[in-house]
C-alpha cells in the first residue's frame, strides 16, 4: 500500500471511530434520561431502595476489582458510579440536569 492509501485507510477508521463514539454518547444520554425519569417517578421508598441496591452493587464490584488489583476495572466502576450518582441526584430533585 502507498502512503496515500494508508492515510486514506487511517482517515476512514478515524471517521468510523468518531461515528461510533457519537452513537455511544447518544445511547448513553438516552439511557441516563430514561433511568432518571423512571427513578424520579417512583415513590421515595422504592427509589431509595433501588439507589441503595445499585450503590451496594458498585461497592461490591469495586472491592472485588481492588482485591484483584485490577486498576482499569476500578476506574470503570468509579466512572460508572459517578454517572449513577449524578442520575440519582437528578431523580431525587437535588441537582439540575445537565447535558
């Protein structure tokens, strides 16, 4: 392959990755909106129970990743927990929804 062909192939791959990133971002935003709305419409007792169970699941997963010294997994769990906490706060009416 010539340099021009390699460059063209690389640019096509970059475009494909950027499109995939946009699709994943859109899907993530949609799921966050759905989950936030569902939680926001639940009665307080049920919502608090769901939030508590999710918090416990994150804690268990984090501890297991830490025990295995799996730093990438710990980071992923921490990021997921940060997103979940923002959704919980919005659902509870304690934070403005940001996009």
